[in-house]
C-alpha cells in the first residue's frame, strides 16, 4: 500500500508542477496602419528594431504589456526572408489584426528572451 501511495503522491506533485500551455495565434499588420515597428521595449519611445509592412504576419503567444499611455503591446515572434531565424520584440496591438489562425501552444512560462538587435 505504501508503494501505491507514493505513486499517487508523485503523480499529484508532478501535475501540480506542470507548466501552463499558452495558445499561440498569428496576427497581421493591418492595412490601415501601412506598417508597424517591432520595438525593444513596450512603449512608443522603445528602440525601433524592425519595420514590418502591411500584411506581415507575427506569432503571438499571449504576453502583453500596457504602457503609461494605455497602449497594449504584444510580445511577438516573426521570421523575415532576409534573416530566416526567429526575431522577437514588442508591437502595438492597435495595428494588428487577428488572422484566426492558431500556431499551436507554447508550453512553459511566457517567453522572456532578450530582443535581438540588427
């Protein structure tokens, strides 16, 4: 019986320590804005790292930040044709449109990697 209790307790503890999964979606730079900047910090004074044109698609896994002006910023990932590795940064949610496409789930804590600079 002690072995059974150990198995149940172990399984319960493992479940309690499991990390949450965040649904990731694709969003697109809207036609009204013309373009959007990926920034190093979640505010309009943040360094402009990349400029994305209308129709550019980014992956967003639920991480937000709201600045002092009340603008909500999304932490996003995207790949460019010129640099085919993942780029990360902040973009204003005001210029993004939902595409309705899911890109899977990110498992773990919400991503918090440093932003790459050009």
